């Protein structure tokens, strides 16, 4: 029996072979863990590895111990079947507005409630909603938005003449987030207009006049505030009041300009989320005051649309705008039949080019005779911190 026990005792070569097999298994498991870490983007440092997963140094120290290979493999087997670490799900932010808004949305399980992080606040969807007036700039931040717009109008004014206008518009819009979830707005425009009158009574039609006019337009100031946050079926609600100051001239070089308006506007916007979709609806009323001899008539405005966040960096949207103009008055004389309806279908796309920089392109198509034939607006929004706010 003693001789048989001595013959079955493992030799040094067998022990070394088992140790080499154990080391190969450990290296293979370490490589698999590292590959999983690279795939999920959660590679841990060598000094702070996830629980139960050996680091490179730990694997090397285990390889140098004389414990049986089966024991080491058994200790590592649970890690082989453990699920790979995953990225924490980012919940969409309904708004990047202020710490008050962030505190109001701390329960991600409730309908319409979302956690807001700095990364989420930079999403193109949130930035686009702010740029289009459906959300507010966070308190302590400001945005400046230089834009360029082109509008084409083709108006059959009389039986014998057609009126065509090419309107170019440059503007600088600024928004500043204020405490109590409010926002101050100001817009400074500049207008350049080409107006062509064509005589269609002759064949071929001949151009009767071609004039250019340009000038600074009307300065618009406004104040907006969030009143209700989304909760369940209740949408976000924000109100806005703005005043268009008649700082620009009525015409330049006998060309009428889109300025010299004296308007006071009120609007309410509702916003409802079904991420990655956001539905918005706005209703407003504009009171037009007489300037000189002309009063262009009050307006009732409606618009509704949907914003789609196709990725954290890009957003698409479609918005239908309806404007109802009342009759024009000249020297308190109402021109019957001068009331019009303007229907415009807008499509837009925006993308984030860098931290704090949003680029937006919008195309509008006129659906009624009183609207522009089409329009294009290109803008770029820059966000920055404002000390003291």
C-alpha cells in the first residue's frame, strides 16, 4: 500500500503543468474582463477594480501562489458568468432651465418627471426647444443667436402688375435666464429688401421698377416665465409677453420695409413629452397700435408641431403656423375685406457642433396666397455663463 501511494503522488512536472494551466485560465479571464470593459466604456483603473473582478496585478499575484489550480478556477468561475457592466441609462431632460426646474423633477418614475444632468442639458433637443421659445434658458446663463433669413414673396397686386419681393434679414437675438424660472429676451434686426414690379399686360412681361431699401428694423423686448411643470397628463406651461418698438422706418427708397410696427404680444405655450418626441402648441394674441396713419390690424396666432430627437446631437421638427389678421385701418377707417389668413408649414433641423454651440436651419413653405412663397432661416446659438444672475 505504501508503495502504491508513492506511485500516485503528483510529480513536480505535473504540478508545474497544472500551475501553467491555471495561469492560462486566469490570463484568459482577465482578457475577457478587459474586453467587456472596453465595449461598455467603463474600464476601471488598476487600483480600483470592480468587485469580484481581479486586476492585472491581482492576477499576477494569484499566478505566483502555489494553491491548487482547481481552487483558483472555482474562485473565478462566478466572474465568467457575471453580467458585463453597462452604462447607466440617461433619462431625457425636459428642460435645461435652472436649478429650480431641476429640483422639481427628481422622480424619474413618475410620468413627465426626469432627472437633469449637465450632459442632458446639452442635448440638441433641449437646446432647440430653448432657441424656438418653447423652453427657457437656465438661470445664470445667457444665449446669443445671430441669424440670417431670406423670404420670397410673389404678390399679384393688380390686374396688370405683379409685385415680387426678396427680403433679406439679419438679426441678433439674446436671451438671459433669470431667477424664478424666467427669461429676458431682446432682438435687434436689420432689413434689406429688393422690390420688383412687373408689367404683365405686355408680352413678354417687362419690369416696371426695381428698387432696393435697407435699414435697421424694430427692436423687440420680451419676458417669459414657466408656470407649470409637466406631471402626468399636465404639460409644461410657459407664458410670454413681448413688445415690438417702432424704431425702424416704414420705407426706404420708396420700398416698404417690415418695420415701424407698434405691437404688444401675449402667448401661452404648452409642451408635452413622449421621448424622443416632444409636442408643442402655442396660442397668442397681438395688439397692433396705430403708427402714423396705418394700423395693420390685430392678430390671433396659433402654432403646433413636433420635435424629434434623432440623437443627442441632432433634432428634427415640423411646425404648422396659423396667423389670422384683422382688417387694416387707415386714419381710423376700416378697409373691409383686408383681413387675411396666413398658413406656413415650417421644417427645421438643428445639431450641436461643440459644447455650447447649436446650429439650426429652418425652411418655411407658404400654404395661402397671403403668405410668403418660401423662407429660409440659418442661425447659430451660443450659450455662456452670466455672473451675477
